C-alpha cells in the first residue's frame, strides 16, 4: 500500500486499511517516518510491531480500520 497504510485482515474476519500516518508526529512513532524502517513491520500478539518496539494493538487497529478503496473500472 502507499504511504503509511497497512492492508489488514483480522482474525475475526474484518478486513480493511489501517492508516499509521496520524501517529507519525507522536513520540516513539516518529521513527516510522523512515520508509525503510516502516517496512520492517512484523505481526506480533495479534497486532503489529517494529524492531524498536513501536506497536499497535489489535484493538487499536480494529477501531481505526477503514474500508479498502473500491477499484473503479474506467
């Protein structure tokens, strides 16, 4: 996905896009602005995590989850 968006499929069957960009100016999340570092994401404990322990819980992801954009045929 483009920018700081993650395509997510949760264990409860919900799917969508989680946008990390609203968090990038907050404390430890500023390091995620580096795209190389951002791509080091791993699934951990039902959420997501980066090497320096920035993380989002599955609950946060579910609350912020947005419907994926619909592809429009031209």
